[in-house]
């Protein structure tokens, strides 16, 4: 919807994380926290998203790219001061601005949409996203009057004993009338113990001016948690994992042990896929129906075809076709393109290679920088010798060729269609189609030598 804007607060260093990594870049299920937040906002089709950065600004900008505009908060002078940095993009705009913290990775697009809609339906100037907390210690409390209207937000340290019993808490996410927001920020004072300009002070300013302030309470407290240390980070990871796994299971995926399965937010899995324990599946991965992943498999940025089985193996940034058998203990490195009905067996490494349909690399082989046709059999211990210390070279093995065990194919080299390479050969010249190539040192037997040696 037009005339809706977002400001993401991502300028804090996060000293409680005790890390050299900028706080909002700490990952939850493989994706930085701030990227989770921006992804959810992007789905709302807002007019703009502005991210306020400070420490580690360049790294945050590199992470989010063109998904957001950026402003820098040079000094860390509070949340109100942070939002004020976005004034150059938003000061003349009419509409609604939602302010979200970059360390709240569990917020969903549904909740963000709901609070925006509620804000506009109520014709409010300020809407506070709240939640019910069983243990509200440490959170600001939402104090309502006798008519159930928001009276004020009281921080933990300032709350009376009675107010501390209130379980409706401030989540730190707000919707504002955009023009009121930036006008009110000019009047926010830093006359407090921290000497900072606090965004919630805008609420008091709006109320004094007789403007309408409301609260929208979400049903799920867990999705509103902010991550300030490693303990909270682990809890966010657990809640996100449970949410994602439940979604997949309700969509027809069998996850044998959800507690031991990690699936990223951008993974697409079709019906009747089975995920065994110990799997980590991340990035822009797609898994087609009837595939079987694991146990103990790691998949990142891959396409896994229908009916493919991948066990005890690692696959990265590659295309794997249908009915492929991978593993155990195989390594599919980036830029591999594996066709249908292929076998990639135990202790096989595939790197930047194309393998056509019905070919087999059963075990203990390295295939790098290669083009392998269809119906090819690669014998145990085969190596494409692709690197001379400076450059990488291509090995081509054409359809229906047969490579014997322990063959070294020294690239650049081509093995022609239907050719045979004898076991133990080192091939450094092209092999014509349908030829047999043998390259071995002549065998010499010295009778009785072993007995004499011993």
C-alpha cells in the first residue's frame, strides 16, 4: 500500500553480544537478524524502507543491498535520535511510518500488517505493538486507563509495585503518523539519566497534544523478543526453527526429528519429502517431491530433484537432478550440475562439473572442472587432474565411456564416446571414441627377490 514507510533501527553495536560481529548481523537460521526484519517488511509493499546504521554500517549495507535506503547515526544518542536521522527521506511525506528494531528477527509480516491496518482503522496518531508476557520483568509496561485506553508506558525501573504486575509489555515496534513523528521528535528532550533521546517520548508528546494513541496486542509474545545477548540469540534460533519446521510439516513434509533439523527461511520443500535427523538445509534451496535428505546432510543454495536421495553428504550451490543417489559422505561443491538417474557414491567430490543422465561416479573419486556425458562409468579412485598450480583445465568424457579404477585424467584432455580407459592409467592425450587407452609402466617381476629382501 502506498503512503506507508518503514524505519529499521540497526545502529547499536550490541556490546552484550560480546562479539566483533555487529549485533544485527548475527544469524538466526543462517540469515542475519536485520535481514529477517527487512524481508518481512518488503513483503508489505511499503513505499520505502530506511535502515538506520551506525557501527558496522558498510557491512549492514552490503548485506541488505538494494532492499533498503540507509542513513547513518554517527553518535549513539538514543532511539529517538536514530529515527530522526531518517528525516531527510521522510519529513515531507504524508502517511504511516512503522518503526521496527533490527534485532527482532521473529516478527512476521502478518503481525506487521495487522498493526499497520489497526493503526489506520483507528485513525490513530501513534500505535504501540504490545504483547502479553508471563514474566514481564525488564520490559516497559503498558498502563491503560479505566476505558482501556493507553495512558502511558512505564519502564521497569520506574514502575510501582502495582504497575510491575501488569503483563502487557511494550515490544519496541510502533506505527506513527509520519508528519507528527518528525514534528514531535524536535521536542524530545535528553533530560534523563542516559542523556539520550527516547522514541517513546513521542507518545507523551502526542497525548499532551490530544492526539489518539492506541495499542495493538499480538497473540505471540515470542515473535516480539529482541536479541541483546547470546542467550536471547539461541532462544530466537529455537523459536524460528520450530516455526519453520511446523510450516513444512503442515505442508506435507515428513521431518523425522524436528528438534534435530535446521531449515532456513528461504527453503522450498515439496510434499512427501522426508528429512532425517541431523540435517542443515539453508539458502535458496528447493527440494522436489519424494526426495529424501539425510540423516546428517548439509545442503545450501541447491536444487534437489524429485526422488533424489542425499545421505551423510554436503551439497553447495549446485543443481542435482531427479532420482540421483548421493552419498554417503559425498561432497558436491559449488557449480556442479548433476543430471537425472546419476549415482554419486561414497567419498566422491564433485566440483564445477556437469554430469549427464545415468552416469555413475560410485566411490573415492575427484571430479573437478569436467564435462561428463550420459551413461559414463567412472571407476573407483579416478581423478581429473585439473590444476597445474596456476590454472584450471577442462576434462571431457563423452557418452558411454568407461573409466577404469585409479585412472588419472590430466586436463585438458578428452575421452571420446564409448572409449575405454584401462585401470591404473595416466591419460595425458585425447582418447578417440571406441578406443582402449592403456598408459602403464611395464610390469617387472624379480623372482625370489622378496624372500632375499626379508
